[in-house]
C-alpha cells in the first residue's frame, strides 16, 4: 500500500509538472483546439512536377501506383505523356489534399487522372491519418483544409476525447511530448557519441529495421493487420460512408478542372480460394460501381484477374517487375477505349 501511495503521489506530481509546462508554453491557446491542426504552409512539389512534365495522363495512388504501373510503358502504348504520383501509405485524405492543393492549382493539368486504389480505401476517411501519416498530410494541407480535419479526425472522436483535447494539457500535447522524448532517446546519444545527425540516425534505423529486412510472411501479416481497418463493418457500409468521405470532393474537383477521372481497383493477395472475398466487400463494390456510373466515372476492377497470379507479387499488395509489366499492359488495354471512344 505504501508503494502504491508513493506511485500515486509521483504520478500526480509528474502530471502537474507536464500540465504546467504545456500550459505555460501554449497558454494563449487555452482551451486548446480540438484535434490536430495543419500548418498553413503547403508543399507544392507535384504542382511544379506537373508544370515541368505537362502530362496528359496522371496516375495517382499510394506505393502501389509506383510499383504496379510502368509510366514509360503506358506512354509508349497510349501515345500520351504520363506522370505518376506515388505516396507511400497514402489514404484518401492525402490523395484529396494532393489533388486540391497541387494538381488543381497546376498550370499544366492532366487530361486524365487515374486513381489506383484497393477495396474500401476511397471511402475509409480515417484510414492512415494519424502519426507519420498526419505529418505527410500536413505537408500538402493548408490552414483552410478544415474539412479534412473534421471528416478524418474530429468526427471520429468521442465527447471524452474532445474534452481532454480542449482542457487537459498532457493529452492535447501528447504528440509534441512524444516527439521530444523520441528525439532525446533516439537522436541525442548518437549525436553526442557518434556525431550522427537526425538524417544519419534515421538512415541507420531504416537499414536495420526497414521493411527490406522483414521475413516475407511476417511482413504480409503486418500489412494484413494494419489494413484490417479497411474491412470493418463500418467501412464496408458504402451508403453510410460515401457522404462522409472525400470521394465526392475528388469527383467535384476533377469535373471543375476538366480532368477525366478513372478509378482502378488493384488486386491484392488478402483473399484467395481458401479465404474468399467477404460478401460485404462484394456488396460494397457493387455500390461503388453504381455510384461511379451515376457520376460518369469509369471504374476498372482488376481484383479478380487471373492474369495476376501470386507469383507476380512481392507481398500481398505490390507486384514484382514482371507483374508490373502485366498490370501496365492490362491498364492500357482497359483505358484505351475510354481515352479514344
């Protein structure tokens, strides 16, 4: 009992000190804003890329867009100039921000934008919006992108979380405090003892603990676990999700900027003959196809293609070099009648 009292007293003192530090540093903003906030600066590297490359076709997506699509082969077979935007781990929120703040603001807008996605990503608004993914989003977001914060973060918070965000300093500043602690633990010793700066430390950590060192089966299990969120009952309910997602805004922005939007569903190895696609996902895709048709958006579905066997994959989502060639040829075959009706 005595030890517990000591622990409790220490916890109260530590909480008080942390609260005082956060309050002192950010007192002007108290009560604190609910949910993370975007920095007003917007990274416009893709706007510059489009202005330099002047593509007629732009392929957009997460890392799968880069590993599965050979832009040079698309260009050769379609006779069009082609560029690719491939952001590792991108969810629909990041894709929307890149479209809104980079692509739509470019002087050289593409005639056609192909969005490569898998399963429910386009309407799973809260998929990959926290931690490092929020940092990625912040790079392409401005102070006026409150819609993203509202749909992806605030709408997902319960009343207790909102109360803690506004009035409990350690909770509000948890990410800043975590960054400070991580910086002290990871970077301070290497800088003092080895003269290794932040970039040097990150490179060394990635060399030792990067994805390339994972056992393939373990890596696939990790991907499956991380993407279970896409297959929750909530995210498989298309009718409930669509009006709370970024897909209507993506369609609107493309129409306003005279960009022809094409949606391309990729194949994954998450499902197989032994573990078939759940009926709820099949129903979801039916609803998405109907929605796309009503809005005049072509939807190409490669999810069940026999031309992409497991031997062409490096993991459950990404293709090897042979698979990239096959997928690209399939893509060109599918979009050719759309580009040249």
